[in-house]
C-alpha cells in the first residue's frame, strides 16, 4: 500500500556535441551530476561489448564525469521535476488560440 515514493529528474546534456535530454525516475531525493553521468553512460553504451567504457562500481565522482566526457557526454545538468505534465494537459492560459 505504501511503496517508496519516486522522484523524476530531467537530465539535459550534450552527447557528441548534440543537445539531448532524458527523464528518469529515482527513489533518491536528489541526484548528483555523477549519478546522472553513470545513468547516461549506461544508456548510451549499455549494449557495448567493451566493458572498459563503464566506470568501476566504486569510482568517485570525478572519475565518472571524466569517463562520461571520454565517450562524448558533457554539460550535464540535473533538474528535479516537481510537477508532472502529461502531453496535452498544459493549462489553457499557456496555449495559443
């Protein structure tokens, strides 16, 4: 009945110099830049045959961000989403006639 609450985070970043964004759910109250970087590395290279791309489990924040930069993930910005808006549910005063 009372499960763990999840929080949504939007991650904006550059992948090989192209702007991208990704929304993820997390049970954590906050998400660090390194946690976001680890998630993005898994997202973009999860099926890679070379496991050397993935940072070690105990890698510190600097190593994770460095590894992300090596594969082209830079300028990571994490924003916690407070309100969820489904497509088409924007209040009318924000829509053009």
